[in-house]
C-alpha cells in the first residue's frame, strides 16, 4: 500500500456478477484458513508433554514449538508483504495454505526434534504472510455494507481454533498419538486449500505496501501505545497459556480427559469474548483493552491458589478465555484506528508485533518453568498483565492532558 492513492476506496470493486453465496463462501474459506493456522500454531499446547517425551526433551524445550513460529511470523509479515505486494492475493493465500499443509505433514513424520522445529519455521512463514493479507481482506470479498460483519467472522477463527481445533487435536493425540493429530491437520488444510481456490475470486493488488509506509505508521504515538499494550498482554498470556497443560497435570492433578475438557471450556469462553470484545472495542478501545488485561491478570494470579481444585481451575479458565478471546480484535482495532489511511500496513504491524510477543512469552515461560514451577509461571504472567492495566491508565491520562 503506497502513500499515494488513485482510488477512492482501498479495495477494488466486487465483480458485478459475484453472487452473495460465493462472496460469503469466500469469507468462510479465509476463516477456515485462519482456523487451520491458529490450530496448527497452538496445537502443541495440548500435546506438549507427549511430544517432549517422544524426543526426550523438557517441557521448556518443547515450548520452542510455540516460540519458532511466532518469531518467523514477525519477520516474514513485513518482508513477505512488501516482496509480494503486487502479486494476486488469492494466489498468495493458496501458496501459504499449501505451505501449512506441508508443515503439518513434516511434523507428523519427523524422526527427531530438529525436524519438528523446521516444520514450525514453515508454520511461522505461513502465519506472517497469510495473516497480513487476510486481516484486512473482508472489503474485497463482500459489499462494503457487510465488511464489518465479514471481518468479525474472519476473526472468530482465532477463538474457534482454541475451542474446536486444540481440544480435538488433543483428543486425537491422546487416542492415536500426537503424530496422527498433525497428519489430520495436514489433510484438513488441503481441503481448505481446495475450497479457497474454488470460491475466492482473483484479488489483484491495488497498492503495494512499502517499508517507508510501515515506518511512518510505526512512528505514530497511537501505534506505539497499541504496541506497548499488545506486548504486555500477549506476553502475559502466552507466557502462561503455553504451559497450562503442565500446570493442570502437576498442580490440579488433571488427567488427559480433564485437560481436554479444560481446553474446550477455555475455547468456548474465548468465542464469547471475541464477539463481546468486538462490540465494545469500537466504542471504548482503551478501556476495553484495560478490562481484558485486568481479567487475565486476575485469572493467572489466582490459579496457583484456586487452581488446585478442578472446579477452581475451570472457573478461572472461563474468565481467562473470555478475556483473551477479545485480545486479537482489541489489538487489531487499536492499530487500525491509528492507521486508517494505511490498513494493510496496520495489519502487518499487528501481525508482526503479536507474533513476536507470542514467541517471547512462550520462550520466557519455558525458561521460568524449567527453573521453578508452573505456579511461578502463572504468577509472573499475572504480574505482567497487571502492568498492561497501568500502561492503559497512563495512556488515558496522557491523552486527556494532550487534549
């Protein structure tokens, strides 16, 4: 996307013969693509101990499966978007989904842990490229009056990956082995690729995002505050949630069945949080983000105390799921509000910052876990989320003073 524009709209007009059914099927195919990505990215959370034991590595080292994709996504988001800025976006979406399918199959047949990490590198490249294109794609798939609803549908794939993808993957892994879970995801991703190629229309690039546009967007005070909030909240979440399975096993005393139920309950709450947060963030983005951060802080700080019992753990996971379900839409909305003239650039910055912080959180949480305990991981994450609440408050005071 360049700084100059030759069109009154950031997206090309829809083809006049494009039926509403095909338009919404295209939205569904993009949603399923993100669902596949999210599920693949966080699937190791439910299978962490199984994969680690297969290759005789610690839980903290196994957490590298969460760290690798995020760092690669953070790097690939701007680089791939700039490098492929003038290539048909439909073609690029298809390439990234195919790469994701290959990554899942590679993980399934891996004979050593290094090969698993290579597969996670491929996942990271897919995340950076696909997300940067798909996050702002709704306006090219449906009429302008329906773009908001289509965006909400696309973002619903994030909590759906938690509520359906990870619990089902964990169930398959428990029943038939973690390799089977990745193999099933590979087959599902290929089916998504077929649907995407059938129903998504050609999406020629209208403008190309350049590095100078990204730099200008990054220099805005609104964007920097969004970065700070995203960093703290996502760091707190993934520094803890990546290791929720070891916590449930060691502290709550949960077996495989209860872990699956807990992940399912968490994901269901996340779906509700996605839509609740989406409706609130448009009116009060800073306050909504602050409430979400406070809920994550409260849930993780209380888990070492109340999470010793299954009822307490489930109740706090509901609160946690409601809160985190709203985080992606809160962060993306905040970035978009500060860069309304450069929507793809804001999507790139959102994707890169989110994924880099995800990886940092998983890495930090793994280091703490290997040296202390799952409860210490939760306490550290809760404290970090609490800092986000303070940053939001300081930002609000600064905005009032400036006004």
